[in-house]
């Protein structure tokens, strides 16, 4: 009963000072709107980047990290090291191959892990691409294309041609989009590849793909495992890399470490492989949180100021109400309700403003560049950001309104009524 | 007769800007239905005493009992509820809530009390306004009323909950002789027939002499009862 009366008084106060109420609301609206724009844009960019990085990098990558320390001799193994010291002068490596030994057993073993979704053995090499007069440096990946497609989501990245044609066409090749453009090659054309050893082979283009990362699209191409083995003159067991996709990629780090020690090859997880990108993503996340928090807190201070001002202007009214028999709690309710109303409607308008601004940014064309191929600014529209905005907005106004309201409840009416 | 208010050994000090003994050992009783006026020179402590009796000022020594309820030492919330039901106060200067209509100003204490339904409260408020010949101004915003009109609205507001005691700090100070006469008649009527007690501060000797009893104060003392 008392509450209804108090709310009625609060409503009258708000409506009789429409402009002041509106200004107070705009503070909250602006704060929440900017917070939403900021977080939608930043998380959009981060998610886009993370997605492209994730699809372009295997969750775990196992390869033979060639050692350069040859100071230990095999003689150490057979002679008693207490009596004999073996010293090697000018060691020079010979016939070291970067391949993984026993790939069949390793792959079979990896597949027994529950968390592993797909395993793709690869043979990659540096090559020169030749198409007429154009000669380009790049890399070639010999893969089992169906496994690789599972790993990278290649189906969604195809620009022209079809993945399956790689299996049908003899010596087919899938070219990175940037590479294809530079070579001026399209589906059906022949390109010639030269290996570091000097051997060369011709491939027929069956499709082009685009990951959205210049560092990949401008250099990479896919052919069958057999073709690269043939190009390099190796046997059909010869592979250099094993790429793994997991069901839950957040566990990659620990699994990579255990693979590394188990098979005695280098095993990198996706975070390690993209360390620098992950750092910039983290920094952006931290900045987003700091700036968002600041915006919301500033909005809170706005409410605090306005409520203090309102109460200062209403000292007389508070004294009268108290004389009439309104208790400190009633007075507190009257003013707290005002700030909560300002906070609520300000926050709702803020959500709308934030949404509209995010839509605006979403429609802005992204400046053309070599490294990422996006046409528009990436923006996310996550419900949780909006929920957080309104909850935090209400919370700051509650706190910001509570202090002046409690103070209003404690005002001594006599001091004011004396004039 | 039944005692409705009893003040025993009431002392009050102000400490700012320097220690000042405003009320010096005040003792008096008021009976139910009595029309009491407080007189005395400006600055002798009449308003101060009235604020103590109204339970708004709790910073004093001594004891005050109203309607067999000891108000001294009570919590703010209890005093607010007690004030709401038992005390109607008319200030030395009219004080109305400027954003509300005259009618709403009169209704608010009753809405807070919550004893009657909304429509009953409105009827009662109109009844009080009619007594003071202010019914035509009911819907007017209180900030748009003249000083005398506002004062009469303030009196109607003090009457709305049929309080045990009506306290007035120069309630007719802003009124012309006709309206002073009307207000006096209303107060007289309330104390006579309805058994409500009136305690009013006044500088108007004529007003005072028509009341049941005059308490005269000087420099914080009661010099004549
Ligand atoms: N807050 C205060 N701090 C210090 N002294 C005060 C305060 N309020 C009032 N006084 C002093 O207390 C004395 C009594 O004041 P009070 O308002 O009760 O006088 P009054 O009898 O109502 O006078 P008036 O007829 O002019 O209204 C005065 O001398 C006044 O200066
Ligand atoms: Mg006075």
C-alpha cells in the first residue's frame, strides 16, 4: 500500500521534470549504447579472426623438428664415457630427412584417442609455380583431401570447382585463391610445379579455395599425397606432417604435450602456433572489458550526480513528507524508484541505440587489404551482451541511486522546515 | 478530563553557533478537546517547542507522552507512523508539494495511512476543502496558488486523518480577517464537537483570547499557563 503511494509520488516527480529526466536517461543510453557497439564490434572481429585462424591451423600439428645439435656421437652410446671422450670436429649433417617415421602406427594410435575427430597425414614442400612466364614461390600440401576437408572445413572455403574432382582427375590441384589470381589460372588450366630438387610436374586446376588469410591463400595448394611423393621422388610411406582435429579444441594444449613426448616428434597446438595472434586477441579482449566497464561506470556517475541534484532541490518536499508521516524508508523508495526508472528506460534505449549503431558498423565496407578478405566490418549480435548491458545498467543505477536515496531518507525535517 | 499530551522536564539546547539553552525545563499538560494557544515574543522558543511536540525533533531532554504513548526515545519509523495517524501539523509558512494538485496534497497523508479506499479519501479531502471554501481550487497545481489559498490547503491537509492533535505554527499568519475568522471557527468546532485537541502558536491576541487557554512563554520558560 505504502509502496504504491511512494511510486505515485516518484512518478509525479519524474514527469514534472521531463527534461531533467530525459537528460539523465540519455547518459545511461549513451553509455550502454557505446558499450554495446564496442563489445559487438570487438568480439565480432576477434571471433572472425579466431575462426579463420582455427580453420587454417590444425588443432594439433605433429612434425619432425630438425635438430641442429650434432655434437653427440653415436660412439658415446657404445663406449664407456668414464674412460673415453669422443670429440667431433666440424659436424656436417648428411641425408637427414624431415619425414615422420612409422606414420601408419602413429596415426592408428592417435585415432584411438576419444577426443580426436580427424587425422590427416600430409607431405608438404616448398615449390615454384610456373604458368607461362609467371613464376611464384609457394608451398604444396599433399593430403588425403577428404580428411583434410574435415580438418579445415574446406567445403565452405571453395571459391570455384569441386573438392571431389581432386580424387577423379589425374594430377589435379586445388589452388589458393590469391595464388590462382597471380598465376592467372582457373579451373581446367595446367600449372607446372618445380620442387627444390629440380624435378617438375604439371597439374590441372580443379578448384580454388579461400581461407580469408592472405598468408595462406597466396601460397598454399592441395594435391593428393601420392602426387607430392612422386614429385619429390619418395616412397608411399613418406610424410612430413600429421594434422589433428579434435572434438573439443580447448583441450589441444595438454594433448599436444602428451603426443609430443609419446611419439618423440614436435607437437604444436593451435594456440602455440598462433601465439602472436592470440596475444593480440587477448589484448583486444582486455581493452574491450576496460572500456566497456568505464562507459557503464561513467553512466552510473551521471545518475549519481543527477539524483544528488534532484534531492538537493527537493529538500523541502522531503521535510514535508516526513512531517506528514512518511518514514525514512518511504523517502528512500521514492528516490530509488526514480533512479531505477531512469536506469531501466535509459538502458532499454541504450540497447536499441547499441543495436542500431552495430548494424551501422556492420554495413560499413572494410578497407581492402592483402591479409584478410572481408568486405564488411565483422560485428556480433550476442544476446548475452545485451542481457549483460541491461543488467549492469540497472545495477549501476541501483548503486548510484541508492547512496543519495539513503541520504534523502536521513534528512532532518526540522532543520529544513525552520527555513 | 483525559490528558492527551504531557511534557515533563523538557530541556533543549542548540550548540551552533554557541551553546544556547532554548527551552528551560518545560512542564505542562493538555487535555483532550482543549483549544490551546501559545504566545510569546519572537525568538522565545515557541516553534522549537512545537517541533518537539510534533515528534519531528527528537533531540531534547525530558519526556513527552501523547495519547498515552511515550514518544520520547522511539525509532524514526515508529514516530513517522504515529505522526501520520495522530498529529496534523500546519507550518509557520505554508509548505505544499509544488508538483501536486491541491487535492492530491490533501490526500497524500491519508493515502499513506491506508485506512480508507481511494475514493473515500477523495471524498474526505473534498469535504475538508469545502470546510475551508477551497473546493474550487482542488484541481489547481499547488504552486499556482496564492499564499493565503495555499495556507488553507495546508490546514485541510492537517485535518485529513482526523488527528488526535492539530498543531499550528501561526496557522492564520497569512490569512485576512475573514479567513482567520473561518479557520478559527473550524478549529473551535473540531475541538468542541469532535474532541480533537488544538495547539496553536499565534501572535494575534484576539485569536488567543477566544481560545480555551493561553500559555505564555518568555526566553524558553513558560511564564503563565
Ligand atoms: N537551528 C538553530 N540553531 C541555533 N539556534 C536556533 C536554531 N533555531 C532556532 N534558534 C534560536 O532559538 C530561539 C527560538 O527560536 P524559535 O524559532 O523557536 O522562535 P519562535 O518563538 O518560534 O519565534 P517566532 O515567533 O519569530 O517564530 C531563537 O533565538 C532562535 O534564534
Ligand atoms: Mg516560530
